[in-house]
């Protein structure tokens, strides 16, 4: 590791080892008086274990960051999640594999771990509220519950059903009518399967909505939910579970890209669990769905598409940050003719990622605005508001600043889709620290910012928890 303090995006790939609590951060400008709650994010904050730099950004040890907001004042707190992976890391060990970092264990151990629960519990991707509980998640089915005020770890969420799973997503949906978390997981076996399930707010028992047998499961980071359907976009990045057990490779390296097979949308009826159809299109790769909704016999699916999965390779780490060049993306609108079977698409925006919408009111419905981060001239150097109805954009940027995921918070009692604020944790490279940025969602102009006492390593996702 270089000992030179960095003043650019590389600082965002520098470990943060200390846990902090500050009652009141310096605020420049003004946060709206109605804004009350906490922006909580989970971030891969520790990128070395022992003397070793972790191989991949997606393997960093999870820390929670909490910006508490009330009456225009902002507090800050950070705390590592007390996972098994964190305890191992404190001992300088990387014992349980992960996304792409090799635990260097024997073949026997690898085979054993593939078919046993000996997988990472490092929940560094996203968090969710389930009723009164809060969980942090990664892509193994081992979410960890935490206290959203103190950030203390409560413990693993123990499911009370008998479902077995190997991988899942850290991007569950919320079904407001049933008040349940909706997600999918894959079970690897001789006959593997995708399982779509709901878990009611007050329960730890998953309700199976649908099961789909699959020979070679695809790697899917998220999925879509419209009013009537659940949508798995199966990219042709697939693993053979039987080979996987013996290959001895880190998780993601078992997946093989076969673009000639194309991408398949598996569309499942939310009520009956029946497969409505399988719809094929040219190959693309994607992490994040944006939204999905029905429209006169058509299913509309908006997502962030890559030509191929080279983004995964690009995010392997060296001492400075990602090793590779970040490939371009397109915000695309796929339209499926549910009865005719045709799939068409159009581009809505270039080079955006980490999309958010007014989820509470617009998810599963036709909508107008997506908020994203963009890498224009450097690593995530813009926030972008995209009007998906006409492709027009508003952009925020500042010299030397690298904003993370923009999170929309609706102003209570308002109707307009963009009445509210957009919050983002921004790395200010020259200042050597991060700040919480609040933009007016309508004008996309800065309202205020609260300076964190140090840099916060780049992370993936977070949620605004209303007071
Ligand atoms: Co994600």
C-alpha cells in the first residue's frame, strides 16, 4: 500500500479503520426543516485483511455509516458490522471466501464449503427495513440485523422456514399491499432452482411465490417487480453448480459469459406464481433494475445495461483502486409484448449507475424520474436526474468530488414526483474527506452539505430511514 495520502478518487478505495460518533457536523447551506430521519449506508470500509489487499471491491468488510438529520442539524456515526467475516478480519484472516477473493484453502475444504453454510456473511451491499427490523445484506442468504440508531449488531436473521439457498440478492423489493419483503434466491444442486419468495414484515418465515428449475443459474444482482409480475433478467453469465463445487475458484469466477445465448427475461405472475413467459433478447449484463410496470399488454423494464460483464473484472483492486477501465453503460427501456413475445428496447441515458427512484410511490408504476451516479471524466464524478419520458437530464458536479448513490427522499404532503431532496455521500478528494450532500430534487441544485470528519470509502447502497 502506498503511504502517500491521496487527494483524488483513490481515497475512496482507502480503508477506514476507525469507528466514529459526532453529535453535530458542520453544515454549509441549509437542509430543509421537514427532513427528519437518518441516511444509513453500508460500505466496504476495510479493504485489507492482515497484510493483504482484498482482491475485489465487492469483498471489503462492511461498515455502517449513519447521518442523522433533524431540524437542519446532522449527526454522524460509523460502526463495523460484527459479522464472522469482520471477526476473522480482525484476526488478520480471510477464511470464508467471498465474491472474488480467494480464501486459499484446500480443495477438500472448498467442496465442503460449497454445500455447507460456510460462506461469507459480510453484508456490505445494501440494507432494508422489514417491519421494525433492519438488516444489512450481501449475496449469500445470511442477512445481519442491526440497530438503526446505535448501529450495534443484533445478530444473524434466522429464518424459521426450511428453505435452502446458496445465493440471493441484496436488492429485495417491498410489496406494500402484503407488507412483505420480496426477493429471490438460487439453490444449487443436481437440479438447481430459482425461488421467488415473500417474507412478511413481522415474520422470519419465507413464503414461496414461485420456483423455476434451472440447469445453470445466472448471476443476477437484482430483479424487477411490476404490478403483476416478478422479472428475472437472466444474463448469459452462468455457472454449472456441479463443476462449481470442485473447481476451487472464488465464487464469481465460476460464472462463464456466453453471449451467443442471449439474455432471457423470465416473467412470473406475482399472484399465481406461474411463469407468464420467457422472452429472449440480445445478450447484455446488468446489476441494477430501475423500475418495471405494465402498459396495455406490454411489460416495461428499465435497467442499467452493460454490453458484457467486464465491469466485474474492472473492479478487482490494486493499491490505488479498481484495476480496470470502467465500461460504459446505458439506461435502457426494454418493452416486452407479453402475448406476442417480442422484445424491443431504447436507450434513455448514457453512463449512469446506482439508480434510484421515488420507490415508495413510483415502483411498479409508470414514472418520470431516475436519479443516478455517472462516471463522466473520472470515477463517479456526477449526479444525474434523468427524465425517462424525454431523456432530458439535470447534472450536479463539483471539482474533485465523487458522489455515491443518490437517494431520493420525498417531502411529506407533496404530490409532484420530484418534490423532495436527493441525498448522496460525496468524497471531496482535495479536502480529504466526505460530506453528505442534499440537492433540491426538482432544481437539482445544492441546498446544503454536512462535512464528515474523515473520508468514507466508496460504497454501494443505503436507505433513508424516516424518523
Ligand atoms: Co447493487
